[in-house]
């Protein structure tokens, strides 16, 4: 089951602000943050200009927020270079997506931003 329209609107509000605020203005022509919503999964993506061809953008998955409608909770996952998502164990599933976005932003374990 996909996110309902109200939840989707809240997700967009939170992540639009995060994506806009996270990258400094001086770097926005080189780095962008974006996200996509697919069903109950919201994937945060970083895009950088390809150094060999600046017209091309390279995408890197950063984090994934998964919503479970049965308990109305969000769970945070991190992307590993092996091509798999792994549950982020530092934070338990919670109701407020903003708390998970804050965790990604602060990145106390250096797992999202290095």
C-alpha cells in the first residue's frame, strides 16, 4: 500500500526543506539532494556533477525511510556499496519522519555522509 496523500504531502514538505537547506548556495551548481517516493519507501539521493563530463550527473543513494502502515512508524535504512539497504540500528522505528531526517542530517555514526 502506497503512502496516502496526507502522508505524502508531509514527506514532501520535510524533504523539500531538507534538500534545499542541506547544500550551501555556493555548491548548488555541483551537488543536489533529491528524493523519490515509491510505495511506502522514500529514498534520499545525492547528485553530483560527473568530473569527466560536467553536463552529466552521478546519483548516490544516501538513506531510505520506510513506512509501516500497520504501526504507523518510519524505519531508517542506509545504503552500502554492496548494493543493499541495511537497517540503521541507532534509532528505533518512530512515528515522526522528521526525527529520522534529523538523524541523517547529524549523522553521528558517519554512515550517511562519510
